[in-house]
């Protein structure tokens, strides 16, 4: 996902100026260490469930004040520093956007993306 291009396209949508006061962007990146024990990681294998990601996004777009949600997950073997997950949530006020954004991120990570770390030896 090209964030700059995505934001430009979002701003060009009818109703954007009338309905959006905040846009939050998440750019998840592969870490060089394991979250669990900080052991070195040389790569991760990522398996996103794109249909589930889309369903979560469409569900959460129905929340009060939310104008649009976009998500893109990488797939395959990724190395530290590679982009892993992009999320964009646009809505009216920060209370609506922040709450939706936090739940969106947690749900996609828990329900729709499987990752397997490749530990450095």
C-alpha cells in the first residue's frame, strides 16, 4: 500500500470533507526479534485471510462516525524491516476513530493473520 496515494484517493471520495476529521494509519513492520522472548528472528512466514480481513473492515465501517477503513496485509516470507500490515481508519472525531482503530488492529491480528517466526540460528 502506498500510504500517500491511499490518503489522496480517500480524500477524493465524495463526502470526505464533510465527514472526516481524523485519519489514523498503521504500518506494521517485521521485527528482528521475537515478541515472546526477544530471540533473534531472521524472517516470518505470513498467511493472511483476506476474506476475513475484508469482513472485519466492512463490519467496523458500520460504526458511528466511521467513514472508511482500508487494510492490506503482506503474504509469504518477510524479513525484518519489511512492511507487514497497513491499516487506515478515517472518521469524524478521535473518540470514534481511535476506538475503532484499536479494535480493528487487535481483531485482524487475532482473527485474520497467522505468522510463523523463523528464528535465527
